[in-house]
């Protein structure tokens, strides 16, 4: 008989209930439904989704002595190998061939990992359906911490045994070690040896004498953030925003709010309050940030507000650290996780809030394997989990703006900077009238502004969104342009490394001394600027200034980046030269002048429907770094087209006029969010094979009056890694189920032969 537990759950044995899942804890309200579902699935069969590129579950038999429940991880035989899979609560995906029940294979083992919550299973199904990715690939994203799936190796350390007489032979090293161990802490042997400046042999000796004892080191639990650690006094505008957002948390159901406020308006302070309330209500919170914005400045602010650091999730974590975060998210011990986009796929036990900060950031779109937009999937997750989602930005995406205007999202606005400082005054420098000195990239006006700033002992930032020294290397003798042998792209000179690099495939060669074509010596010239070249010009002009160069290829990782950011914050740097790494969320109190070296750069990407929006966001964010704490900051944008609407919007600060234009253009072009887009990319080593296949695919598009299929056209970057690429673009009105259309279409295609590959990108952000 099922027995009731105090928390309205029922613990019962499945065999009693007539199906083979072993002991399960089921909320009382779901019991009947569960019983019915499970009764249908027969006595000892369970569906398992394998973490491989397959789009269905497979049935397996459960051995008598194994207790399994939906969501738990198992090893199952698959072909000649064993694979990890997740037990599903019902068969899913495209049903393949029915397997003769007598040929069903048996689950090998259950992994010692907390099961995925049922909500995670629903989330996997949703993403797979939406992105047209195989279920198994989405399951894989939920297993991004391999270490969580390996048996955790207990770690041992030593600690002092009190009230034991001193060892008979008390050498100075022994004495030092015992003095250090006197605090009774547990230390790894090597750590104690290092601290006592002795060999581990000395420590072993003290274990033998009984003065130290080996004990298991307990796993470190993440500290619990305290929602009441600090109270913030809010301005009236901020208090209104806090009230709206905290009410959403109290409402305890799904809602989306767009927290829209200029840089420095206090968005972070405001959303911390929603995190606090979520903690008070006993739920976990997730704060998603672009990876580059995961600075220790942010962690410090979190600590000031909540009394301890949050749990971090990003690419710099070691394998075991990832495993620990995964497990503590599943156990509920991690109360607040701050992470990059993949944090969305942690197996949260009781998630009750997601914040997506810098929600406009293109880095939230993943463009390999499963193509997904993490901001949009965060909204889906909130909907499935029935909790609020907050999207924050100083320059929200057009999609979110439209959703706020139509009332689908709550629009929460913070109108001014907390410090009262004005937004920086932005001036256009018309390069046609004020060109840089010959062979240089900074116009005299900008040079003058930097000199003034330097004299006033304040910081300047020069921004150019281009890595390397020069984007193009040309032979003066024969006119040859040095390009990548595998891609339709020029090689980019990285002078600090003395190499030419392809930014699309990673190909690189040492900087040649002779032209690869005509072999003339010393004939190669660098054309155009990259950040390294701007840095070179700054060093020549301001040799006494301290310079920091921030470019992702020069900074190995998040740890090193944090160090440089710290130096900038502390005022140890006079001039910062950087790519978009500097645009994200940093708060540099002494930064007074910002110069955009090439304001037109992003606008030349003609095929990209978001080129204008992105340029506006980036330039606005970068210029917004100036004068955050000071009375006055100023921005300069070097441009050849000051009359371009994006430039006008940046200079006048008239965001609304810009939005109005963009939104109108999107609406009339039936572009997102008014229409739906999907890209199909066909590629093969052989150009003609790719082209013919792309044509054939286009040919087979199911006829529809309301859906346009554009192309195939050769991709703007026609070849990447030696693969020729052709693109098709599908455009449909919003209300059409474009996935259903695509599925019918893809199902009608013959299997791809040879090295042909077809990629589906729903809501594409890249059109290259
Ligand atoms: P945003 O996220 O909108 O860029 P922040 O939350 O980072 O803005 O706030 C900008 C600066 O102003 C930060 O240094 C923050 O600590 C400070 N600040 C904002 N609001 C308050 C407040 N109510 N009380 C104290 N400091 C605040
Ligand atoms: Zn290449």
C-alpha cells in the first residue's frame, strides 16, 4: 500500500503498482496520472534517451534488482558500446522501428547522479522540438559536467589528534607542522608540508606517531547567500522597479519583465532584490551574463549584497569544479548560480527565477551543434517552471522591445543614472573632414581629447571591434592578397604573435618575409587597422602613458581578464585599447573619454538584419562606459557617414527614434519578431555537390502561400574549413508553426550522401 509522507508525497513500490520503476516519490496530486502513464508502458520496459545525436527514446528492460525512476541516468548497451542515457517518463521522439520485445536489451547500471527533474525532461523536449535538434543532443547539453557522472573520488587530508604526547623525536620541521596543525583544520598532506616547509615524509612520520590522523575531506558546500545581508536604499524610480519585480516573484507564476535602464541606472541593484525575494521564498535563482561580463567586480557586488559569493559557472572552471556545480544545482545546495548561457542547462532542483543580464548580447545565441538563443530559452524555462524571468539591458533587443510594447512583457524602466551623472556627450568625428594623420588611425580631434584626459589624470578607452594588427596583407609588387587556403577570407595579421591567422577556421602561418605569390622580399604591407595597430599608435603618441590592450586572442581566459579589469578599476591604466571585450558590464570609475575608432565597421555587414541594431547597441554600450561616476564623460565616434541613422541616434542619444525606425522596417519586411526566420545551410567539400543539393532541397520545399523560401544563394563566406556553403532562408509570418513546416520538408528529403551536411538554424543571428 502506498504510505503517505508528511510533505504530501507518496512513497510506494512500483512493482506493487504493476510497473517496473522501483521506489519512487511522487507528489500525491500527480499520483493517478503517473500510475496511468506507467501502467501503459508495460511491466519492465522503460524508455531511455541516449546522449547521442538521435531523436527518439529506446526501450530497455529493467533488471529486477535495479530501482529506476524517470530522469535518472543509466548506462545502457547501444550497438557494441555502453552509452549514458536518461530514463524518460514516456516514449518520445520520432518512433523508429518497433523492436521485438524478446530482443530488448537490459539496462546495465544506474549512475550515482541525482536524477534530472521532470521539468528538465520537458525542457529538453521543448528545445529539441523548437530547434529541430535531436533529443539526444539536447540531453548532452544537460550533461555538460562530465565529472558529475564519474564516481566522486573522496579526498583525504590530515588533522591533529589532540591530547597525544609529543613525538619522541621532535625535529624543527615536525614542530612547525604540528604548530600549523594546532588549529585542527583538515589539510591535504602536500599543503601542510608546503606550509611547514618540509617534505611529505615528515607528515607521514607524524601520522605514524599518532599525532596526525588521516581523515576524509568533506565536500565543500556552497555558502548560502543571505537575502537580508545588506539593505539598499533605493531612489523613487528604483523603488518602483523593485516593487514591480518583487511582486512578480511573489506572484509565483510565469511572467517576463524587461528591465530597461541606461548604464549605471542601478539595474543590477534592482534585480538583486528579486534574487533576494526568490531566496526568501525557498527557491533557487539563476543569473545569466555574457561570459565576458562574469568579472570579479560582479562577484564582489553580489557578495556585498548577499554576504557570500554566488556559485559560478563558466568556461574557466576545472572538470571537478563543473561536476560540483552540477551536483549542487541538482541537490539545491547552490542557491544562486551566476553563469554563461550553458548554465541554463544545469539540473536545478527548485529554480524560481532567471535573470538574463545584457539580454541583447549576441553571445547568448549558440551557433554550433544545437543552435539556440539562450535568452529565449530562459523565457521558455520560466514558462515551464511557472516562475518569473527578468531581462535586463541598457540597449534591449528589438525583439524584447516589441514584446514590451505589445504588453507581452512588463516594461520596467529606470530613466537616469544613479550617480546623477549625465550620459556622456557623444560627438561624431567626420573622417572625410578630419582624417587621421597619414598612416595613422586616430584623427587629430581624438588624439587631442586623449591628451587632455591624460593631463587630467583620467582614463581613455579606444574601441575597435577588430582583433589583430591588420585585417588584410597585400603585396606591393604583385597586388596579391594573402588569404586562407581553407576559407573565403583574408588572413589577419597578429603582429604580437608574428603570425597570420584565419578568424574562421583557426588556420595560421608565421608572418611571411616574402610574398607567397611573387616571392618579392619585404613587399608585404599591412592594410587597415586592428586593435594591435591602434595600440601601436597610442604607444608612439603617448609613450609615457600606461596602456592595456584587451582582445580575446591576447588574453588567455577569464582569470587573466579579471586581473586586467582589476588594474583598470584601480586606476593603474591610463589608456585602454580594446575590442568588444570592453563593452560588457564593466564599471570603470575613472574613465572619462571613449573613442570609437571605426564607427562604421559593423554597418558594412549588409546581409545581417541586425547590423544596425547591433552597431547601435555596441556603440551605445561602449560610449556609456564613460563618466559613470564622474561629473562628465564624453564619447567620440570616428565615421565616414555621420548622417547614417545609427550614427545620428548615437550622437543625439535619441534611442526612441532609432527604435521606431528599426521596428517599422522589421514589421514591413516581416522580419523578427514580426516574422519567423530559419536558415538552412548546405555544405560539402565539392562546390557543385553543395550547390546541386541546395537546389534540390529548395525544389522540395512544400508549397505554401504564406511561407517564403529564399535562395539557395552562395553564403557570404562561401568556403569555411574547405567546405563550400549554400544558404536557404525561410521566412514565415509569426503565427505560422515554422517548425512543423520544416519537419515535413526535412522528412521528404532523401538521406544526405557522402560528406553533404545540412544545418538548420532557427532564428538565425549569423547570415554569413
Ligand atoms: P546598471 O546595472 O544599470 O549598469 P548598477 O546596478 O551597476 O547599474 O549601478 C551603477 C552604480 O551605482 C553601481 O556602482 C551601484 O552600486 C550604484 N548604485 C545604483 N543604485 C544604487 C543604490 N540605490 N544605492 C547605492 N548604490 C547604487
Ligand atoms: Zn580559414
